[in-house]
C-alpha cells in the first residue's frame, strides 16, 4: 500500500490498486474506483467533526475474514467488494478507527475506552501485519503499541524512547519493525527487543519509511530533498547512499530487484514532491559517496497527489493527479523498450470543468407578469375580505 500525508491530505491506493481512498477536510472517507474514476463509497462517522484523522493504513486481509467466510456457502464467487479490505485511520485524540470497507461500517475502535493501554496523544502512524489481525501504532509517547484488532486490545508495548515515533515500517515477513524518529530503531518482532539503531542522517524526524520486499534494505526520508538507503544486514549503521531531488519530497515507494550478489541488486524508488512532480531513481545497491540523481522526472504540471509502482507494469507508476476531491488516475512508464525515460515527462492537462460549481442561471425580470400576479392576488384578498364582511353582517342580524 502506498499512502500519503502530502499537503496535509491523507490518501492511498489499495494493495491491489483497484481502489483509491482520500480523506476530505471534514473527515469523510471517499473510496474511488481507479478503472472508472467514479466514487465507490463515501463514509463518515457520527462524530466525524470532533477530531482529525492523522494517519492511514490499508490492508486487503481482514481480521473478520475467518468468521465471515464460515457463514458463507462454499463455491460462492469472490465479490469485488471483498477486495476493498480494511482501512485504519489514526486520530488526533489517540483513537484508531478501523473501517470494514466491505460492509461500509466501522468494524472496531482501538482506543483507551476499549483498552486502558491505548494512546493518550495523537496517532502518528499505523502499519498492519500481513494477516490483518495485528496492527502497530505510534505517537509521541514512549511506546509503540501492538494491537489485536478483532479484540481491540493492546497485546504488547515496544519501548522506543521519550520522543515516541514519527513513522513505522514493517518487513513483508512481519519479523522486523522499523521505528523512525530522529534516529531509526529496528525491533525483532518475535522477541520485542531492539536489534539495531541506525544513524538516520536526517536533520529532522523521519516522515517516510519503507522496507524492500526482501527486508534487507530500508529507505527513509524527512520530507526534505533526500532519501537515505540502508543495508540493515550490514555492520555499518550509516546509509549506503542517498537519492537527491531539487525540491522537497512528500511520499516514498520502493522496489528492489535482488540478485545473487548484493552489488548487482537494483533499487527503484519513486517519490511525489510537494510541488506535484514525481521523481524516479534507479541505482545498484552499492556504496556511493555522492547523491544519486533521479533517472526520470514527471513535471510539476502533472499535479500528482500520490504515486505507486504499478502492479500490472513493472516499468511504470500509477498516479492520482489533479484534485484530491476528484482525482484522475493514469499509468506512466519510466522505461520504454528497455531504456529509462530520461527526458522530463509532461502529462496532458486535465479537464477541470467538471470540478467547477455550475453558475446559477438568473432569468430576466418580466415586469408585466409580476404586475398581473400582484393584481390577481390583490383581487383574491379583496374578495375574501368582502365575503368575511357579509358573514359578519348575517351573524349580527341573526
């Protein structure tokens, strides 16, 4: 799943990339169909205006899948709705709202009222384990919490320090948890113990954190111009190298093609910048003293909100662009005919006419018509008054 807090907006592609979710300023959850661009669902809580959503995690696996599948008949075709999965949203109050998107309702709330060990401060990040049954959450408190989603209970606490954590990442195999703040700490999930501390190399707290699928490499960013790359299996705690851009970076998605020899493995990283442009880097996993510049650049005129590597095309990114309230989806190749697209990529302008509020049509005043209506109403009132007067006279005589 690729998620973003770009420009204070929360958004993400679903793991299968069939859907896209965006969170409006008034905490409405909007789920879009990527193929058609149409709005699939719009959800909100009863008290959705009493706090703000702060973080987002989306998983295809559902903690309620076992119970729901047991009640369904065997041989039933899988519905498209089941691909929606489960969406977790952190809040400014410390609660985590877990939406069952298949049913279009809140499945559970993970909060202090359900578990006394819940967060007392705003949630900074959330990650699901691959099963969907376990969730990790962070805040500026000293512990990262591990939740049993179905039971809404805290099962463990990971001590991360007095500053808490700003970003989390979980390896694909669920065995290593990376906790980002001013530094990066790695925890062995099975034992709950810290296994390593990395020198982040960043001046501020980590805002983006991602493992490669093989879990050997870790990528971090603080929303500035650089993305650091770590080999977590190496003895060194310093970055192997970093990717550089000419503007601040807001999101981070990664992919590493692993070779038999580490130096032949190639990392491909994509990032959306604050100005709406997209940078794509490709580099071998070898030590480099110089920043690596982007191989492909989608220009800022594209107004990209979020990007992810396409699940259908290994050499392309899928982007959500334009207004976050009515996004446009497009797949853009960064390799063609085996060669990297090195020239800046400019996407065609979007038709924004459908986003404009239709102007209210004002018809010209027809004075004669207004006069006729006025006279008609006046005569009706006069006649009614005359009838009332006659009734009073008859009543008086009688």
